[in-house]
C-alpha cells in the first residue's frame, strides 16, 4: 500500500496524483506501516496535495516514532530544529536526532554535528 502511494506521489507509471498517494499512504498507515505514516507526515509538512499542517505532520511522524522508526524520529527533530508548527527548540531537536542516530539514521548523525554550533 505504501509503495502504491509512493508511485502515485512521484508520478511513476503515470501522472503525479497526490490524492491517490494520500489514500494509499493512509491505508498503509492504518495497517500499522511506519513508512505510510512518515509519508503522510511528509505530505502535510510540505503541503503536497493537502493544506500544510504541521500538527498533522507531527502526529504522523510521532506515530511512526512510537513504533520505533528512526526516520520518523529524524523528521521530528527537523520540526523542532526549524520551528515548524511550534517554537524552535534545539534541545528537543537534539533529543530526537539522538534517538534517530541511536536507531541508525545517518542523517540524524549529521544533524547532531550541525547543531553543535547552535
């Protein structure tokens, strides 16, 4: 289900269709697939086929993070680092990036290095 959403969201095999992508990501998320949750969060964070809604992005990222997904933890760190939807909070960003790094997310390790200067 998540993969179908990804195909629609990237226009592979036809025209890009964020509505269909969201439908399939939603089905994947409801089935407990963390990748579907992350992709729904991404649609809301970057306003792709939906109104930009940082609260919904955070909600979906949080659900995936609660399932132990390091990529979702990285995205939560980004919301805090850049103050998307709430006050910018480098300490919270570091906390989420550290959790993501502990889970093996390489981008989170880079983000921790970047935040040393802030």
